[in-house]
């Protein structure tokens, strides 16, 4: 069974623990007293440790300050004073003393350890130590100090743990991984270390390694709720939705009345196209938490996945009307449902109604980027490309790494045959975020086709078609490319795959006409 990491990781433990003596001890021990009449500042160092062990903190501080009068340039005594203050939870004074030590010797490892550890703790507590301090500056200062304290490695694990947490928080998960591996290697029973390692691996894009780490945790502690929840999140990010749903199911066994878990499982099932189970989960969520709109949202999404768009509109209509009557208190929830309604109306080619629903949603939830993305798509489908382009550019101004928006705008430009160089650039940026996304690869390949760069189009379109063999649009694009490559039989095969695919957003008549023309063309 996994247990908490021992006190080795507590800041309160000094580098060298002072001897513990009874309060009745009246005099310093002989080894300390022997240095009394020398100018050696080591006497005051040891005397301070002795007083601290006796619980006489003021006397310990006085001893260190006396030592500083003898050696005003002693970084060691100031670092010891910083440690003393830290062990007494006097954080501000600890930082002051550590900074004084570092002004004398910037490489003093103990002063850096104290400074970095105290600043890291302040970051966790979201509390500045001194009036006027910029809390946002603490993480980098803490990292710099702890890196010096760690040196070439081999420092106590508390430094590695604090540094690893800071690396993760500062979006440097790759730097955290070796530190966390050292922690779990030396303290394999420390559960938090394994979970942090999985977080760092996942954030570094190493989803398989993160899943393996979490499975190691679960082999030792099968009922670790946090490990199961993290595993579900890792699989969702990897788009392994079936495995994610199984992880959420296992977590639900430990907490069967948790609506958040039911919703997470339902979304994973929905993405895995396990529609019957997703619908059942949505119904379960509605029964358990009638005010949680995610239940009906999931049901509506299931209906859309089954191409029952009118049924989705009918399901949502009374709920939306009821929520409108409730007023602004449910604005964000209403926006969620209006977004689904707008998406369904778009599929029914009721584009003006779709735009109206999505504009209403965007007004009610102006920070909801998903709704704005849907509105941009609706404007595009409604023949209002300039408005759609403005919407997408506004989203990218706020989040330049929004891969879906990068891809949509790039593909929209490619479809229109305008700004093709920018279209390629936008889609390439999306692929940097999700390198193997078949939809993005299709967009890139199609943009190259529009540019007439047939050789460049081959690799991304071929990979996209293999990744989504049932996607009719992608197969149609592949057919067009194959024809341009004078591979007529392959073109016909791709167009036939488009006709037998999902049928979304294609003109069957046009595709069949392309097949007929290709068959009749002279060989």
C-alpha cells in the first residue's frame, strides 16, 4: 500500500538536526563551550544550534547575530539564521536573512535552499511575504534559488520535490520528470510523487508513459481514486476514449453518486461513439442532478451523433424555454444548450436560426470560446465568410494556440482559394499542437492541392484518409488528389469510400458525377 513520503521532504527539518536536550540543561556542552574564548564564529553557530535544541529561539538568534559582529561577511551564519527562521515558520524573516547571505555569496547552497523553499511555499499559499512584493515574480526566483541549492544533484528530496512542482506550474514539465523519477525511485511508497510524475509526463506529451505510471500506482493501490481520475484524463487527452470511459467507470465504483464522474464518463463514451451507453449516462445524470444541464446536453449530443437533428432540437426546446424564464441566474448553462441547438439547426440547414441561437449563446456567455467557435462555423455555413473570419481571428487573438480555430480558419481560406499561404501557415500551427490529428492533416493537404503543390499534398492527405477512413470529406479530397496524380482507379476508390462514409458535408451527386466522368475517360 502506498504511504505518504516520510518527513525527509519537510522544510522544517534542518540540514543537520540539532541535538535534542532537556530544558533543564543549564550550560552548553563542552564541545561548544571549548570555543568560547576564540574568534571562531563556529562557536556561535554551534551555540545557536544548542539553544534551538533547547527551544530558546531568541537566544539562538542572538548567538548568530553575535557571530556576525565578529565576521560581518559570513554568509554561512546568515544562511543558518534563515534556516532557523524557516524552521520557526517566520517566513518573511527567513527570506530577509537568506537574501542577506546571498548578497555576500550568491552560490551559498543553504541560503538558496531556504529562499527557494520559502518562496515556493508562498506560491502555493498565494500569499506575498512583504507588502509591495509581486507574487508573480516568486516562481522564477524560487526556481533559480533551488537550482543552485540542488547543484549537480544528490541534494535532499525536498529540493527536488519543490523544484518539480514549480517546473510543472511554470509549464516546464519535461524538467520535472527526472527529479520526480529520483523521488519515486528513492521513495517508492510516496503516492504523491507518482501522481506528479504522471502529470509531468502527460503535460510533456508522453501520454503512454503517464498511463503506464498511473497503472503502476493502481497495481499497488487498486482503489486510488486520484490515480483512476488522472488516468481517465490522460486517456481523454490521448483521444483513447474507450479506455478513458473504463477508467471513469472504475472511479465511479469508488464514488457511485458523483455527478462529475458520471458526466466525464458520458463525454468519453460520446467521443468513443458508444452512443447507447452515453445516452444512458446522460439519463442517469439527469435523474441524479436535474439541475445539471450536462445530462440533457449529453442526450442531445447523442441524438446529433445519430443524425437525429430534429429530435435534438425538440428535446432541447422546452428546457431552453424554461431556462429563459429563470433569467440570468442560468446564463452559462443556457448558453451551453443554445450551442447544441445551434449546431443541430446548422445540420438541418436552418442556418439563420442557427446563427441566432449561437449569437444568443455568445451574448450570455461571452467568455465561452466554444460557443464563439460554433458561431464562426455557423456564419461560414450561412454564407457570411467575412463575419466568420472576424470571429475566428478574434478567438486567435485571445488564444494563438487554439488548434481547432487555427485549423478551421486555415481550411476556410483554402476552400475559398484565398490567402493560401496564410492558410497553410495557420494549419501548420494547428499541427504543432496536435501533430497527428487527421482533420488537420486533411486541411493541410487540401490547402496544398489548392496551391497546386501536389507532391506536398500527398503525405498529409494519405495519412488523414488512413486515420479517418469513414470521413467522406477527407476521402473526397483524396480522390481529387489522386485524379490530379493521374491515379484514376485510386481516385474512383476514394470517391466511392466518400459515398459509403459518414456522408457529412458532401454533395453525393457531385461525387457520383466525378466517378462517372473518371470511368468514361479514355485510358
